[in-house]
């Protein structure tokens, strides 16, 4: 049977067909749909983990126990999971362990463009890379088998276009794969230094076997056409090469680590000129050059962003693209918070107060853009809280190094003092630009925010933390997290209370506030940023996508009162517009959150009365 599937759906299907029973991971574009689709199959267990390190570790546990297990994450998730990753390469897996990394060239939805092929080489873990949905499914099967055969974790690397493009996939039945018996073996699985030293030799022996495997791996294939030019390529770049340079011969590599050096040499010997076409880093190119084969690649191609067929024509053939130019003169449309979004009010206030805001990744990352410009930094998940502590130690309330005595005397805030929290100097009276708040969402709090709170408490910090709690991972498409009260199957699960968690970590000042109560939030911001001990403000409100019932009657502008000051525009609400010179609210968009009525200085905005029933 044939079915049209995205690359992500095909991976889930492949895992199911080859008898995988276990999947764990953390959401992140472009990988999220893989675990969501896998969880739908009968006979499998899947769970969302609080972060990727946890996801990989539970999958390692499942593989050690003898299952075929999969850990799924986006490229930056592998950074979070890197600690267990490097060591499970030493131990091996017993059962099968396939790690899906979904990379995002062109940063469609990411904070960087890192190329995770480097992780394969760094950790000596084989890597497979599909070029379409069918191959995604086929390579998952190969990956599970390879993992068991060589007792190694196996990477499967996707990129955004392969994840989200649809292609025809031939479906197969599910194979029953018996669980491998678990036998205790501390020499192999408990990596104390003496055991790990021995396992490093085992890893190097495995590496030699995998190099030989790559030479005959069916997915690595030469397609001879022109004898003039040959292109070594893989993944989505293969599709671009076939479209842009159809007359060139290709060596399509599906096992990108370790590389089939003999096969490459063989291919190179059959063509006059050899190119490598790949996105981002010259990964294949450097490996091939290191073996002494002359090859060209990044002299022509950018290291930044995705490739396209037209870019290849332009850069390799020096031919102009036949593509239509983009329509000119269209207005730019910046991404915005949804109407009714819980994040709007707090960032409106933070923008007004001009605080230093160490931000984080989630829907609220949009606050870094106009009209708010209310986020000073966004580095990675969890950094919203930890960076606030670093800022605080330097610019505001505790251990300010500029007050240090030039004679070398220790300041009261330094590490050797044992005084109570209240010994830190108060911020009252400081200019607002020196007040710092750290911001995370609920999913991010459980991903990597807890340790940041512990750090601040433990190190006598005084930071003010905002936890924006919509009880869902909204940014990636509304996956449940530990604050939600639902599991991956959307059935009830224990809900972990953020307030209780913060109190348990030693924060005494924890407040909950309604995200649509501007005066209430403003008061808390003023008070808590002036308090010389850590405090947490949990800003609560629903995500409009998960709580459709939160919609209230629309708000209207009374034109007789409106002075067109445009103060309400600073909310950045897509429902507020100018029509025929009048400020109006688009009823179809308005969610009835009421923030605009709270900010209007002339009280010109009020809620429409629901129509009386006849
Ligand atoms: C290490 C890592 N994993 C996953 C992601 C993808 N990602 C970005 S933000 C986010 C969580 C957003 O949820 P939350 O903090 O609750 O904020 P919301 O979007 O709901 O406002 C995720 C999973 C990422 N950027 N980095």
C-alpha cells in the first residue's frame, strides 16, 4: 500500500514497522511530529520528556533493557543531550537505539544553524541521512538493524525540508522483534574510568567495522551520467542537484558517517571534475579533501542557509535562475503575538519600564521584536533565568564588583561571606534600566529553568523571575509539559505545580498573577525588582489555541472619546487597526482580553454588550 507522508510521519512509520516499542523526546521544530505520529501507533510506548537529555537517557535505559528505542529531538536538543550521547557511544546499546536529530538550515524556527553531522564524527556514532520520505522510512529500518548489529547508537539526521515535505511511501507490515535479554555487565555499562578506558578500544574496533559497512551500504549509490562532472551529495542537497544539474553524475551518500572513502575514490576516478554539494558546513568536502581527493564545494556555495536549485544553477553553472522574481513592494509583516495571547500584557509593561529582560525561547521570544523591543537577550532554553542572575551579580543588587575595594578587601557579597540574604543592598531608587528580570515559559521552566532557580537561591542571588504559564508548549504546536496535567496521549497525568516547585527550591516570594491584570502585574514588577531576595512571579493565562472557551465578547472603540493617540497600538494587537482615519477593533480577530481598554487614557474602549436574546 502507498501513502502520502511527510518525512517525519515516515520516520514514525519506519520505527513502528521495524518493531520499535519505545520513543522519547522533547518537542522542537522541525522534529516534533515524529514522536507525535509514533505515539499514535498501537503496541508502542511514547513520552514527552522535560528535556532532550532526559529523553535520551530514558531511551538508553529502554535500549539497555533490550527494546528497540528511539530518542527524538531538534538539532539544538542534541547539545542538551550531549553528555549521555558521548558515553553511550562507549557502552553500546544491547537493544537498538536510534537518535533522530532534525537540523534546521536557514533557521526557519531555531536560534542557530548548527550542523549535527559534526556530532556523529565527534562522538563516533554512525549517521544516516535520507533525501525523501520513502528513504526516511527505509533508513530508520537500517538504523535499528545497524544499531543492534554493531551494538551502537545510530544517528538519523533530518533537515527541515525532508521533515516537512510530503512524498509517496510504500507501507509494510510491523515486524515482531523479540526484546533482547538484559544481562548485567558493569564492565560494559558502568563507565567508571577503568571500564571506560577499555570501552574506548571497543569503540575504535567498532569504528573500523562501520567504515567497511559504509563502503557497501546500499543507500550510498553512484548514478553515472556525464563523465565531465560528478557531484558527491546527500539529503536534501541531492534533490537540489538532480533538479538544477540533471546531466551531472552523482554519488548520493546516505551514510554520511563514517564515509565510504573507497566508493568516493572510485566515483572520483570516473569523472573529470568533482564537486561536493552540501548545506552549511563543508563536512563532506573536508573529509574528502583529507583523503587527498581533489574536490570543489564551498568555494562556490554559501555556508549560511539552505541551498536551492536556483542557487546551484547560479553558483555552479553561472546561469541566471528561471525563477520568477519575488513580487516587489509587498508590505513586511512581522510575526506577532496572537490576539488574546497571555504574553502581550507583561511585555507591554516591561517595555514601558525599560527593564533589562534576559529572555528565553518560546512564543514570548517575539517580545524581542517591535513594538515591544522588550527582550535584551535570547540564547538558549533556560538562559532566561540563569543570565538574569549573572546580570544581577554585576549590575544591580548583589556582589557588585564595581564596589570592590582596590586594596583587595573582600566585599560583603563575595563567596566567603555567610550573611543572610537580606544583607544584599536594596535596589530602591536605582534607575529602571538597572532592574533585571529573567523570563521563561512553563515548558522551558521544566526543561532547564529549575536548575537556574536553584542556582540563584544557593548563590545568595536576588533575581526576579517571570514564569509565563500557559500550561502548554505553545511554540512547537501545543505539546503537553509537566505543568499541563496531560501526557502525550492527551489523557490525564499528574500536574507538577510550578509555585510548589519554586518554594521547594527555596524561593520564599512566589506570586501568581493573572496575565490580563495590568495593574496587578505592574505592582508586582515594581515591588519584586526592589526586593533583595529571589522572587518568582508566575504569570498565568490560557493559550487561545488550547482554550477556545477563553474568548470573551469583542471590545469596541468609542470614536467620540478616542483622541487617536495610538497608545493602544503599543500592545501590538493584530485586532487593533486604523480604518478611514479611525482607530478600530476588528471584531473577527478580537479575543476580548481587555488589555486595550486598560491602556486607553481616555477610556474610549469598552466591551460590547452581548446581544439580548429575542
Ligand atoms: C534545546 C531546545 N529544545 C527545543 C527547542 C524548541 N523550543 C523552542 S521554545 C520551546 C518551548 C516553548 O514552551 P514554553 O516555554 O512553555 O513557552 P510558550 O511557547 O508556551 O509560550 C521549545 C520546545 C529549542 N529551541 N531548544
